[in-house]
C-alpha cells in the first residue's frame, strides 16, 4: 500500500488546529492506515499550538508533531518535505493548517496519483480576500517574466507529489527560501514534469489571525524576485526516467 504523508506548517494556529486535525487525520487513516502520517511542523508558535498538538496526538498514532524555532513558512515546508522523504513517504501531500482547504477535495487528487507525478490545486473559488488574489496575479506575471512560464497557480497549499518528483527537485530549492512551493512549481514545469492543475475551493481563514499582512507580502515578494533572477541564472534541466 502507498504510504501517504500529509504535511503542514503551523504558526499560531491554536484556534484552528483542533478542527484541522479532526478534518485531515481521517484522510491519512483511511488512505494509508499503516505507513501513512499526518505531519505538522510547529514553527515556533507563540500561542498554545504546540500544547494543543500534543493533546491531539493522544489516540492518533499517525499524527507526528515536530517542533522547531521560528523559521518562516518556506523553511518550515522544506523541513516537512525532507522529513517525509527521510521516513519513507511514497506520496507527499501538502496543505496549510488554517482551515482554508477542504479534505473532501483530496480524493480527486489521490485517484490520479499514478497518472501525474505532481498534481497542484488552483484556487478557482477564492474567499480569502481581494489583496491575496492580486498577489497571485502579480506572481503569475513575475514568473512569466523571469522564467518564461505561464503558471496557473504557483503557490497553492494543496498539492500531491510522488516521491521521485519531490526528491529530484527539492535539493534545488534554496535553504530557507520564503516561497518554497513556488520554486518547486517552477522547477516541475521548467523541467517538463507532467503536472496537472485541478480547481479547488479556498475558504476564508477559519479562525485566528493571519500572520502575513500586505506590507510583509510586498517585502517577501521583492526579495523573492531578486532570488528568482539569481536562481534562473543557475538553473539547469534535469534528466529523469518517466
């Protein structure tokens, strides 16, 4: 049976994390009842997220909690991905811990896992605010200008990757890179992986406070553009077996 690892970063999600685990743990338990794991990486939360996670582990043997000093969303994702690969994941699914994605939409991804090494959601029905939609559109333009790629939705936290694809391209993502998922999407497409984009629903944040405001988004974005140009100069195409 295929081992599914669902990985999530968590930062100050004490208000959401119980509901998120209640929603996503049954997915792992059903799809991969022996080798699967729900891995949540606590990124140095200042609230009770870590304590809540330890409580939630009781009676949930497939829930793994990792605690780390605050490193940012991108670095936390990289840590989660490396953990999944190092512990035997066959498939890695990433989503966030803020309750904006719907577990009911996972099955459509899982059903196509043998056909596409990478399946990425695109936020067709977004309810997370106009500013976020603008940021996504600007990012799409930047990726076209820098990499010459038209990307449907590069940063969606709803993606299923097989072990080979993630292991092949993960080393090319700079350590502590803020936009790790964006860079992975670029690498997949640049190297002509078979990537399928599937529409998903994106709900409003289900509780708590968003730690990323518009000024911070702008700062991250400007830094990312510089990094994109640096990465583009050093990029090379991979050769792999289909």
